[in-house]
């Protein structure tokens, strides 16, 4: 569709905007001058409209038909603090399309069709505090695209297709308090990924494909209050990994994983219970997947049963070992007596 081409349609309106943009309101939009709010919701727009008043602090473009955001689309909008573009069909953010928005605090790009983020995405958005990119088609996060969001507090990347993330993807986001990665395709939570997230309070990783959490992965998180791990592929966890969470109180969500309920798992959860600052929020809903005889039972309902067979086998082994030892001792004593008797008889014979 040639009409959506940036080069065709962006340049002229841009010029118009530069010349006339101070007082005009884009056609089809509603401009509320007293609050500098421009409402262009659901107007069938295919491009960011020109002539948005320069003093605008909130521009709402949600529910339109935007497929791309052109270079310098928002030029001159120095006062813009909130830009809402959810529920469009945006596939491309052209380089520098957001570069004039130095004071933008909230950007909503949710429910679009973004497959990747441009390398310079975070440049010049240094005031951004909240970024919504949920419900897009992102597959990979590299270290550059989120790099400069120094003031970002909330980052929503849920319901994308993220399979892999550069271990430094979040290394510039030291003020992050909420990171939502729910509904992606992550397999492993890697050491070092969250090394700069000392302020992170909420980490949502539910409904991924996580089967392993590396031992140091959670260690840097000093402020974490909620860790969502429900709906993953966890069969087992290590106590040490969770013990590394040096926080005041952290709620853990762990249900809907294919848990292998053995004595060790039961002990790990018992140990987690004893750590005062760790609370398994949905412990009652932790359902066993394996072994077959426990499948479908909740771990809580099995109480300490899983360790009974183990305790019993330990007992059997102990008793067996004890019996063997006693047997050996008895035999040794018997032999000693026999030898003694033999040597006594021998010395009697010599005396005679
Ligand atoms: C999910 O993880 C398993 C390993 O636990 C892997 O075999 C499988 O390919 C993963 N699926 C996806 C969609 O990544």
C-alpha cells in the first residue's frame, strides 16, 4: 500500500507542521487547549498526523491504522510527556522517529506488530519512565536498544516472542522497578542478566518456557517483592538460588510447573518456608507432574510422605549395616575364643 510509505506522506505534512503547527489541531482529532491534550483515538489514521500543537503534553493515537512511525514524526513537540500508540499495526519505527522527545515520560506501543527495536531506540528518550511494548512480535533483545533508558521505572515486554536476550540487555536500566516478561519463550534465567537491577521490585516471568534458573541469577535483586515463575517448565529448583535473594519480603509464584515431587523437592520447599523473607504465594497450588504415582497431587497434600520411603530405606540400610557389624563382631569374638582355647590346649600339652 503506497499510501503508508513514509517518504511519500511524511515530508509535506512535516513542512506544514513546522510552518503552521503552533495553533492548528489535526483534522479528525480533538484538541483540548486548556490541558494541551490531543485526542486522536480510533480515527482510522495511517500516519502520525501533522500539525499537532507544539504545546501538547499528551498525544493519544491509539486504535488507529499506523503501520510505521516516520523519522522526525514528532518534531517540535518539546512538551510531550505522554505518547499513546497502542492498538495500531506498527511494524517499523524508523531511525530517529522518536528522537525529538527528550522529555517524554510515558510511551505506549502495546498491541502492535514490532518484530525488533531500532538500535537507536533509547537514544534521546532519556526522560522516559514507563515503556509499554507488550503484545508485539519481538523475538530478541540486544544490549543496544534499551541501553539509554536511564530513568526507566516500568518496562512491559509481556506477550512477545522473546526467546533470547543479550545478557547486557538491561544493564543500563538501573532504576527499573517493574519488569514484565510474562508470556514469552524464555528458556533459562541467566546469571548476570539482572546484575544492575538492585531497585527491581516486581519481576514477572510467568508463562515462559523456563526450565533452569542459574545459581547467581537472582542474587543482585535487593528490593524484589514479587517473583512470578508460574506456568513455566520447572521440574526442580535449587535452594541456594533462592537463598541468594537478600530481600525484606519476596513473594514467589511457582504453580503450574511440571514439578517432579521427590523427597528433595519437598525438603527444598520446606527450607524455603523456613526462610522468613521468602513466601511461596501459591504453595497450595503446586501440583506434581512426576513421578506417575504422585501426578495430580499437590505437594502440600503429600506433607512429609515423600521422605518416608527415603527415611525407611535409610533405616533399613542402617539396620542392615548394624546387623552386619554385630555379626562380624560376634564372629571375631567367637574366633578369638576358639584361638584362645586352641592355644590353651597347646600349652597344656607342652606342660605335660
Ligand atoms: C522449551 O524448553 C525445552 C527444554 O526444557 C526445549 O526442548 C523446547 O524446545 C523449548 N521450547 C521452546 C518453544 O523454546
